[in-house]
C-alpha cells in the first residue's frame, strides 16, 4: 500500500466489547482497497465482535479503528458499508418478491417518501444480474433455496453501492452446489474490484479469491498475512502442538483439513488460483 492511499480499514491496538468488558483486544491490522480479506477463527474467537465493531454496533474501549478514512466512533455515513448477515433464511410471514427485498437496499439513499427512480431500478437490475437472479426477480423469496436467499441478501447489499462489503459466513448452511454458485458470484465481485471482508469457517470454499487472511483466537489476532503464509502458519502450529502434547489437536487438524481441500495447501496443484 502506497503512503498516499488510505487503507479501507486500519486498526491499531483496538479493543471492543460490551458493558465495559473487552472481548477483542490489542487488535492491529490493515485492509487495502480492492482486497478480499478472510477473517478466520473458532466459535467465540471474537470474529463477530470485530465485525460489530467495524459497523459501530458495540463499545469501542481502547485504541484506534478507522473505517473508510474516519474513526468508527464518528462515522455517520454507514451506507458505504454493505453487510450480509449469516442468517440467510428470509421470513415467509410477509410475502415479498426478490426485487422487493433487493430494492430495500436503496432506502438509505433516498427519503422514505420518494418512490424509486430510474437509477434505483438500474442498480437493482445490475445487482440481480451479478448474483444470477435476474430471472427470479418476481419470485417469492420464501420459495428460494438457502443459497439463492443468500444471493438475494448479497444483491441487497450491493445496491447500496458499498465501498466495503462485509459478509458473515456466506457459504455456511448451504449445499455444495449452492456454494459453487456463491463462489462464482464472489469471483464476479472480485473482478469488479469490490473490497470484501468475509467471515468464514470454510476457507476452501473461497478458493481463488482471497488475498489476505486474518485469524483470531480468544479475542486476539493470531495470524495476519497471505494465504501462502497462512498455510505455513498452520503447519507450524500443528508441529508445535503435536510436539508439546497440547490440547488443541482437533482444532489444528480442522485447520489442516480445510487447507488440504483448497488451494491454500502448500502441496496443492491449484495454488496458482490464489490471488
């Protein structure tokens, strides 16, 4: 990153939590424009607390965190942050079409009383095409599969024209075929230069699009670097754990399993797919 280009996210010894208690502490990392960052870690590692910190939804207890060039505590324009939640099932209690759900992503950009204009419609059409749902625009979202509903939420986030797109476990809870469809969508976003932070347990499912990995454990950053560097990190941790008789064999083996299934395995023939 050149000196005259501000990082999209810059954290320096930051701490976040609830009711004055720090869940994430001493958080330091940077994220560049156009980058795809995978945020990894076991359940309870602090990933969700970090994401809520980026969105300004929990207490900033210490250090500095700047998002899009401004301290997160002072940010008023949150429409530049797109967010796709982990829960992907859209309620069937109120019938809505795919287009209607996606169109709600434009609400931060216009008064509630103004109907959508031509630009709003064009952005919705473009987002639906990006996620391969243009032919389902008038379909009731409750009838879609889990993977298709996840793509609806990605499209809803895209129509807000975010500078940073944050996705929480986009491939979780969907079958292999749906994961493949989501991967194609994410690759298309990469090609358009969208900056993405993706929280995931399934690194192999994001093969070929990740160029920066941050791993967390117990509220601390335990790795910050490239996919190739992460493969070496996992092997190093595995070696130390097995040599020392540690209690984390299952967790380390799980990391190695995910690496072996994707392009991040140092012996993989598909390693050239890593960006």
